[in-house]
């Protein structure tokens, strides 16, 4: 219990620091930033899909009764779909600002921040559930969340700035939203450990959530690439991300 909590705190603190990454992208030109996102989105898709298929799904099937494991996995998928839809349903409220051809609003920026806070809190619980069920499961979840957060935090910070929020304030708001992953991790460490079977259920829920994030958020971004050579490179990067997760089982054998 104590070791899993310490691992969770360490992993989530590292992930929370991604809230500051947007600041460093301000000095980059658009071409350099695009190249970074080109790699990060593909690698993130691979690590998240790999975490779901190679670690979380098998672990969930092992931990949870077969009568409920797949409904819980489906529930994780649907919940994250609903969370994403809520953010977009309320797009368009507030004071409007222009960024290129895009229209960004303060209302949407704050709503996006709220959604990010909730999302990060759940990510923290996912990581906690992973470490409670084994070091490899927790490490796999943490790596997948980390690489998903990098491009996401860039975008979230950009939304705040483009909505007219002063950069220093935007940076702190983005970091505060990112810190919720630590809160979720600490809460999850104690709550999940105290409720019988909840750890396995959370792993199953996480598997569904990760399947949604890879299949519905990240891979569609990759499909926007029209250049065949770049598309093949992205595919190779995604496979590399999957192999990274797969190899963890050999580097750190399951306990």
C-alpha cells in the first residue's frame, strides 16, 4: 500500500509538470511546433493503445469477474466520450477572440480547463489503480498518460492564451488543472485500496478510457496527414509507442 502510494505520487507529480510545457512552446516557430506535435501525437497514440491492449485489458480480465469486466470497459469508453462531448456542446459561449481562422471564446477556454481538471483527476486515479495492482501496470498507465498529456497541455495552454487570458495567468491555470492528477492519484491510492474489487474495476474502466483516447482522439489526428511519406513515418512512430509499452513487461516482469 505504502509503496504503491509513493509510486503514484512520484508519477503524478512528474506528469503535473506538463502543465508548464505550453510556456516553452511560445518561443518556437509554427513549423518546429508542428514537427513536435507530429511526433508526440503518433507516439502518444501508440503508448495509449499499447497500454490498453497489452496491459490494462489482460489485467482487467484477470482481476474482474467475466460477467462484468467488459461492461465496465465499455463504461470507461462511453464516459470519456461523454466528457469530450460536454466540452464541445458548450463551445461558443462567452466573449469571442480571433486566432487565425479559429474563433476561441473565454467561456470555452474555462470549460475546457474544467474538463481538463476532471480528466486529469481521473488519470490520477487510473495511475493509482495501476500501481495498486502491480508496478508494471502502474508504470504502463503513467507512461501512457504522460505522453498523452504533452500535446494536450500544449493545446490547452494555447486555448487560454488565444481566448485573451494573460500568459502568466494562463500558465498558472493550466498548471493548477494539471495538478489535479496528483489529487486524483492520492485520492485513488486510499479510496481504491479501501474498497474491495474497486482496483480491478478501475483498471477495466481505464482500459475502455484508453481505447477511446487512442481510437477517437489521437488516431483521427494522424489520419489528417495527407502526405504518404509522413503518414508512414507517423505509423512507424505509433508502432514504436506500442512496442515501448509491450517491452515494459520484459524489462519489469509482473509481480
